[in-house]
C-alpha cells in the first residue's frame, strides 16, 4: 500500500495557538517515566551503558539537522501524515520538545500540523499505514508534553484504530474487516495502541484491543519461529514486526517473541554482515531490509545480553558508514523509499530510529507491569506465566 496521503485542511484554533506560542529555552520540559532516558544526560548514559558510540550519535545529530532542513513551512514533511509522524518520532526520541532550543520550532510546527490532521476530515479518510504512524507520533507527543489538546487528538485517532481492528485482532489495508490481514499494517497500529495506553488514553476497549493484538500475534501470524506478512510464518522481513509488537505489548517472555528473536539474529543479522563486508552494497540491500531492520534492531536491544552485543557491533558501523554527508540515508527502492526526497525521509527515519534505540524507552519498560499514565477505563494488565497478559474488563 502507498503510505502517502494528502495534506489536512483545518483552521487554526485558539487552544492550539495558546500552547504552541512558546519560545525555545534552556529549561526543557521534564521527561520522566518510560521516556526518561531521552534527556541529554539520559541519552549519554544510555549510549555508554549499552555500548553505543559517539560516532553513532554524531550520525543522529546530522540526521536531525537534515530532517529539520527539509521540513515544510506548514510543519509537515511532504504534507503527508506518515512522513510527518515518522519525522516527529525521530525528534521526540531524541528528547526534543516544543521548548527545545535548537529544534523547538521543528517540533511545535509538526505537532500543530498533526493536530490539524486529527481535527479535520482527513483523519477518517487516511490509509491505515499513515493513520497508524500519525497516531503513534501524536500519542508520544502527548506523553512527553502533556499538551491538553493532544490528548483529545490521541483519543480520537486511537478510537479509529480500535474500531478498525478485526475480530481476530489483526488489521488490513483501509481497516478492512475481511479474512485477510497484513502484519506490516498491524505493526503501526500495535505501536499506536501501546503509545496511547502508556500516555493515558481513556478509550473504552483500548485494553481489550491490546489483548486481541497479542492473541492474534501468537495464534495467527506465528509459525516456525517466524511471523508472516499475510499468512503464518511466511516472511522473515516481518519477524521483527511481530517480535517487537509482543515485546511492547507485554509478552516479551512468550515462546513466540523469543522464537522471533532467534530468527532475527540467525537470519536478519546476515544482511548487515553482508553490507559490512561490502559497504557499496548498502543502497541495494537496504532497499529490501531497512523497513525490517527498524523493527529488528528494537527487538535485539530489548533482548539485551550477548544477543544485543553481537547485533550492535555490526549494525552501528554499517549505518554510520552508509550515511550521506548531508545527513540522510538513501536506498535504491523499497516500501516508500528510494532516491527521492520522500524516499530519503522515510529511509532516514527508519534508520536513525535504530541509532536512537539506546534511549527511546527504558530497557526495563514492560507494559504488562504498569498502569496507565492517566486514569480512565476499566481493567488491569498483568503478566501471565508465559509472558502474555490478562485483561479484566469491567
């Protein structure tokens, strides 16, 4: 599916202007909770603790500078929800807020554009890929900033995802309710569900949607230590999607999540090894691998130990060397990618988020062991012995 959409059209409202009319300063918003590692001190400590390098973080800074340079005046990237959501996630992962001295305006205008998206008619018409990514970014933005109108936006957007979930727990293009499911589409909906839950969304049915998602991942998509694209176990490139989704949704200890991790290390790391030996092959190999690598690197980091150490020693040098001097990463093709500005934006976002993995979320984060950030809705999520969750709906 094409992840592109038209720009939203909406008048500015007074509430938005009130919260967006702030000046950058040297006293950024306090970042705590699962995103506590995103402060400057937190980032430095996390990179050191988990084996990252200064060169890797220099690559992150170059990418941030490049992304800011290609942002549209209206705050979007390419006037598309997917591109804008992905780029905002990159800045948020680095701890940038509307008050940040260097990138405050970048974040403010991106938030404003996504607010217009959530407030207008385009939100209900956008495609599932784009809407999932936009919702993910809005939820993270609210979780970090607590700007009131973003909570409304988050709950409106996540409700569309809850309503679009299939009975079996999956998702498909355009939120179709037929027998077909698409794990690539699912991945962004699952990440949005997670982000909305931990940011305090009070939508009825949110916890049930998480439960259905975990059941779907375990019972429908998994086979032979792999997660399939649209049939069980059929695509190695999607194994990272299923594995990370289970980790984020509270089932990291499940047999399926651990099996997925084994497949990623045994098969997906070989693609990075190939490029490490022949750097000139990056653009071609990355065309088919970057989308999966975005998930794979998260899965390996969440696993930790020797698994992460082996992955980190290879993926970082490859990405650092492959970065264009201007700050972006380019592939010969791939989903939404290629040697165009929109393609460079997506490939850069999916790549730089790997280099930010050290501090995006605290390694101890487990949705299965926490309550929502804000009150609302009934039920609790708790661990099961097999690493799954129990949902008690009032």
